[in-house]
C-alpha cells in the first residue's frame, strides 16, 4: 500500500466507484420493492401506515405479515449482509493497487452475482441458483480481502 | 475525479466526515433505545438476557415479542438500509469535488431527513410524515449517486 | 485533518485496513454459520431451499423457525449494527492522524470485543458477558467518533 495516494486517482478507483455505486443502488431498490409489495398486498408493520390505503374501521387487519413482502425483506437483508462488506473491503482493495483487469474482474463478477441473486430470490428459482450466486459473490469479496491482508498486514 | 487527492483535504471532505459521523451516531443510538425498551418492557429475545431483570422461575415468559421493541428495531433496520448507503456513496461523492454549498445541502438535508424519520417512526406520527422523510433521504443519496456515476463512470 | 493525504499512506491506515478486514470477515462468517444451522437443523425461510435436503412430499414442514438459527441471525444483525459503524467511523478516524499506539488500541479492543461478543452470543453465556462485549465495542467506536468530530468539525 506504499503508493496508495497514487492509487486513489487511478482507473481502479474510478472502476470501484462505479461498480460500488451501481450495486448500492441495486440494494436501495429493495426499499422501493418492499413499499410496492406492502401497498399492493396491503400488509403493513405499523398501524399508522394502513391509513395510506384505507380509512375505514378495519385497518387493524392490515397490520399483518405477507409472505411476498417477507421474501423481499429477506433479499434486502441479504444484500446488506453482502453488499456492505463488498464496498468496505473493495475500497481498501482498490487502494492496494491491483491490476486494472484483475480489479475489474472482481467488481464485475460481484455485481453480476448480486443481480442474479436478486432475480433468483424474488422469482423463487429452484436451488442451487440462489445459493451459487450468493457463493460466487462471497468468494469475490474473500479474494479481495485476501489481497488486502497480504498487502497491508499490520497487526 | 482527476483531482481526488486534492479533494480529500478539502472542506467538502471535512463536512462529509462531520455529517457522516453524526448520522452514524444517531443510528447507533437505536441500539441503546432497543436495550432500554427491552429492559423496561421486559421483553427479550434470549433466555439468558432475562436474568438481567429477574431471578425467579418464571423468566421464560420474558422471552417474548413486544410491539414497542419491534418498532425501535424496525427503525434501526431502516437506518441501516439508508444511512449505510448514504455514507458509502457520500464518501465517493465527496471525492468527486462537488461545490461546497451543493455538498453541504446534500449532507444537511439527508441528516435532517433521518432525524425526522426517527421521530416520526418512534412517535408513530400519522403518515405520510415518515414516508416523506424516508423519500427525501433516499432522493438525496440518489442525487449523490448520479454525480458519482456521471463523474467517475468507468465500466 | 490537514495532512490527511499523508495519513492515507501511514501505518495507522495499514492497521485500520488490517483490522477492518478481519472484523468484516468475522461478520461474513455468520452467513456460513446460518447456512450450516439451516441445513443441519432443517429449518428454512424459503420453500425452494428445502429441496437442498429433501425431495419428498413433506418439504413444506421444513419452512419453519428454529431457535438456534434465529440466534445466529440475531448475532449477525448485531454485527451489522456495530461492525459497519466501526468501519465507517474508523476510516474517517484513521484519516485524522491519530497516534499509532492509540489507534491500534482502538482497533484491537474493538475487534476483540466483537469476537468475544460472538462467542458469548452463540454459546448463550450468562449475562452480562455479551452485554459487556457489546458495550466495550460501542465505547471504542464512540471514542473514535469523538476524535473525528473534534478534529474535522465542519457543519
């Protein structure tokens, strides 16, 4: 990491910024999807939210758990558990000065794996499709973490 | 992002550091609130935690779900889903060298929207107060992401 | 933060990179643990996942909640709520140019507290073991946030 200041101006850092932003936007999309499913399936967590779709007496029934909503929420949480480590470790990785082609490979594979994961999750595709997408993304992050630790190790 | 090294010393970066730290501290406050409600409402997720408030036989009854505790937890998770993207995209945004006034506008609006969101959530204010606060914060992050992608795009 | 460009090449930044990566890897380990418990306890959230362990008719029974799986998931969520703030604030902290020994103390105490927290959570050790580990980690992050705000304050 000796030339890290140089690295922050590099194409690797631009590529990291691009892919990290794209995959974080994809993660944020899950919030919209959750709201969309809550409104169309009329299933809310908070009583005050039911006023968005109904004004009558029986609003209490709308505070309920819907399986489609829960599926989107699990997918969102899985994104948090995987995309956030990618961005945090990826930032440090980009500062270690990897080859541009190697870095691009990591970023592209990870981002693709998360899009596939989301489609597999939301459409309930047969396993192991979702498991494979999850695993590939995880391995990509682990590979970047390995480079950070072997390049920057200072305990 | 050509002058990114220069940018990291800039007032924009100082402003980002300040607002990011404030809003992350706000998010961490939710942990205390959860603990506080768990102790006062005597509603725990783990059997071993019930020893904190009771030593008698009927501790098992305290492993239960309380609606006020769940409300704080949902608010905390919503913070994770929104504050973390703000910090990650905001860091990259600060490195693109935006105008100080534009950057401050983004940071201030986002942080204010999250404080309002928390108050609206915990006090169960009538919708669309919480929805608006959520939406304004999301738009702020999207606006920063747009600048990152138009400035740094490298696919 | 006047000499932040200098700081990003420093031993403090190398130490941050090392400890941040280690504790994020620890957090990611919880995903594996969740999968392991789901497979061994045969308790899944998604119907399509049950095909991983069974092909017969009674797969629907495997879509259920298991207390050991839920414990791992709560531990994972607690990691997200604490490790992610540590990495985000720790990055800014590392850029404020703290003494190497002070910075190492913060990083080491935090990472140790999270490992102890995980062991205490998964083994259901008597309280306040887990609560103390959680509190020590939180105080470490607060201490770093205090330095960021006093060094970089720009509202």
